[in-house]
């Protein structure tokens, strides 16, 4: 999946991305974890269609030295 811009994702895709991010946040919170402001900013950009899920994972892994 390549990097996408906000103008190339549908409303349905945006809603799906919102749900996926919210579910992941809830799951983390249930485990007693919190997300960083940097991750939340990246997640919001992902929801808006600025990049795809692969890029979100790449950024997150790089942030924690897992790249």
C-alpha cells in the first residue's frame, strides 16, 4: 500500500481508519498503556489519509528503535 493523501481516501475508508485507531487505543488503555503525543499525531494523520498503515507502523517502530 502506498502513501495516500487525504483527497484520495473515501469517507468510508476514513471512518474505518477512525474505528481501527480507536480500537487500538482502547485495547492499549485496557492493558494500562498510554500513547505518546507523537503517536497520536501520527494516528490522526493516518485517519486523515496522509499515509497508509504501513507508514504508521514504520514511524511507530522507528520512534522506539525497532526499525
